[in-house]
């Protein structure tokens, strides 16, 4: 059973890797530093523990000594970004119909062209294929509403980011960096719905320390690169919060001419992540469940 998501956040939104254009080539922006959570906050959260492995990962045995890149994965102050309630529910922004919806960013009333509609269909198909690729290793489910989704995939470019202009310099701020994808996560407490209309209601149901993701993925790429980017960003959202140094891995730090599928190294890394302790997915300690 899924609880309704509470809007009470424990920590602010954190930014993931973004695919950006640099000198005409796609490159992934470095992961920013994660500020240390206050000790008082951590003391009020569940203790780090290891969840049971999902069956597919438990049965996974690599056969070619492919090793992994676990050392490149960054844990948060709450632990590794491990899912423990399955299937992980994924919402994919649906395709659009021509002449029925405005083109995003083009102003109200602008009809959607056949080209935009076709590109949206290609985008949806690529993202669905990426979900299917990862579902071999983790139970995933595509849902039709963003409400309650663990992962949302939005068909839009990430928000533009630039460094602010220095107050002590006449040098203007650099131009915004164009990126094709970005993944963000958010921590929150998942509480049972306590409304009288929601029955049956178990007042003893504990609040769960949880997380959720949003993926911004531009449609301005070819189908092959959209698939590769979606596969890469979903890898982050499923727990691989870092990049591989090897270009034959889906989580390689830069996009390549012939994008690879999910490699044995990717799955070896994913399995090691899911064998690590985390505070996520565990009940809040007694005394911290009140609203």
C-alpha cells in the first residue's frame, strides 16, 4: 500500500548530474557538494540499515569480471539513494496531440505542430524503452498520474543556471549553460493519509523517511540520444548517484557517438549500492511521527 506524500520536507532539493552542451559536445556537469546535515536532524531520523535486495539483483551474478565503479557513487548524509518499496512508480509526461495544446514556452494559444507532436511521441517511446531496460533489474511500474510518483520524467529542458555576477567586479556573469537533462531529488516523510474519507486507516502506521526524483529531459535530441540520456538519468534516479569513467557504461560521464546499453558494470555497481545501509525507507523513530 502506498501512503499519500506529505509536503513536509526534511532537506532542500538537491541537484544531480546534468547533461550539457560544451564546445558542441555533450558533457555531464559535475555533482555539486552536499552540505552536511545537522547532527540534531540525523539523530531524529532512522538509523542506517540495509534493506533486502530485490530478487533480480539478488540473483544477479556478473560473468565476465566486469568489476564496478562503486567508488564513484556519492552517498548522501541520509545514506545511499536506495528504493525499498516496489514497484518503483514512474510517471512519464504523455505525448501531445497536434493543434490541441500550446507549444511549451511559445506563448498561450500557439497550436502544437505535427512536428512537435511527432517529436513528443518519439520522446515518450524512448523514455518507456529506458524504463523497460532498467526493469529487468528492479521492479518498475509506469503510472498515468504524477500524484504519488516516485520518479517523474518531464519533457522539458532543465532550468537555466548561471553564476551570479560578482559585486566587486565589472565582469558580467557567464551566459546560461544549455543542458539537455538533469535529475533532482527530494527527501520527505511519507505519512499515512489520516483523513476520515480514507478508509481503512491504521493510526499505528509509521511515517517513513522517503525520497522522490524529478528528471528534466529535453525532446530536442535524436531518438537514440534521448534513449541514452533517459537510460542514464534513470540510472541516477534508481540509486547510481555518480558517474562511470568507462565509456561502455550507461552512466559514463559524457555522451558518446554510439551510446551503450546498460552494462554489467552498471548492474554490479547498482547491486553494491543496494547492499549498503541507508536511512531511507525505514520508519521514523517513535516520537517523531507527529504532524
